[in-house]
C-alpha cells in the first residue's frame, strides 16, 4: 500500500487518487462517506457510497401494483 498526499481546499474539498476512483467507479466523482478514526492522528476512513438506481424501473413497479381503492361508479349529470 502506498501513501498519497492529498491537498484539502479551503472549502473542504480534496481530489482522491485516480487509481482508487477507477476501482470504485468514481472517475466522474460521486458521493463518499468520511468517518473520523480516533487514533490520535486525525485519520479519516473514506468509503464510496453504493450507487442508487434512482427512478429506473419505478413506473413498471407502480403499474404492477394492484389498486387499493375500488373503481368509482360514474354517472351522467342531468342536462339543463
């Protein structure tokens, strides 16, 4: 394992090594969790978050659900 020096900007942003980003599918960026490790050295444990599927497949899922309400009876209004 090799050490890599990171520079943190004044906004708290850092660029992680490209090899690590490629290994976890974060070439274009993405969310990560940073947890402080209380080892007296100020260490952080950085782990990528699992990718979310978003709304992909949501319409198909909703169309497969059975209606929870019975259909409403329609009636015609009297003509004037």
